[in-house]
């Protein structure tokens, strides 16, 4: 009996040592896993897509050109919104299109409506979980004012700042410049000396979803 008891003592001691070691290493393993999660940054490539919805404020600036030079836009603050879709070409570059709209009023309550339809190129600067897209969009602008309808070109450079809640969802703000040249020719009732270049801005809250 004495011999048997003495043989079991080292086994119990070894079990206690192993238990203590595993207990001590447990937090270390959790910390390593946490560090790996914090360092994780999603990447995107061909086949990945994103859609976004933007709503916010439309800010009329001025009209340039014509015999009067630069003139105040003579419009109230308005509202604007956009739906955008893009597909990733690389992790940083996305190409797609957008459909938007805006409204604003003159002091006499005449309404100006514009609906831009454009192609959009975006480049992303990232410091995860934040990202800062630079974009340029160009296309056609359908406008209506006081019963008159017109189709003009439009160019919209922009910059944004987003916070990524996860690899799919992001929330942020966008600031964009609207440059809308209005050209007239011999077919129209307006002389080409009255060509104008509309300059506007928009600032919007944005929701972005990647899939």
C-alpha cells in the first residue's frame, strides 16, 4: 500500500502543473485572437459590388458665363438624393452609375428640378474601419424650370468619409460639386451668347452596402 501511494503522487502533481499552465495561457490565446480580429481588413475585387443611398441638402452657388458674367443662383436651399451602384475593379477602384434628383425654389416660388443620370468612378483611401472615397461622375442632366425642359451635360466631383460597421455596411457623409453647362445653338430660341455654367453643391448622409 505504501508503494502504491508513492507512485500516484507524481501523477497528481503533474496534473496540477498542467492545469495551472493551461489557465495561465488561456488569456494569452484570447489576446492573440483579439489582435488578429483588430488587424483584419476586408478586401474587395472583381465580382464584389456596392449600392448606396444618399439624402441631404442642395446648395445653389452661382451661374457663370454670358454677358452678365458671374451671377448669384437666386435659388433657395433645396433637397437632393441619389441611388448609386458600383462594381469593384480592384480593392481601391470601383466603377458604376447613379441616378439622382434635386429641387430648389426661386424667391417667387418657381421650382427648379434636376435629375442627373451619370457614370461614376470612385477611388478609396482606407484607414480601417474608416475610408475616404474620391469620386467623379459624368453624364446627362434633365432639368425643368418654369415649364421649360432641357437636357445638359453634368460633371460631379466628390469626396466622402465613411465608417465601416462591418465588411458589408458603412455609414458616412458625402460632399459633391455639381457643374452643369447649358449650351444654346441656332435651333433654340435662346442666343448662344446666353450659354451658362451652373455651379452647385450638395452635402448628404449616406448608407452603403457591399455584396
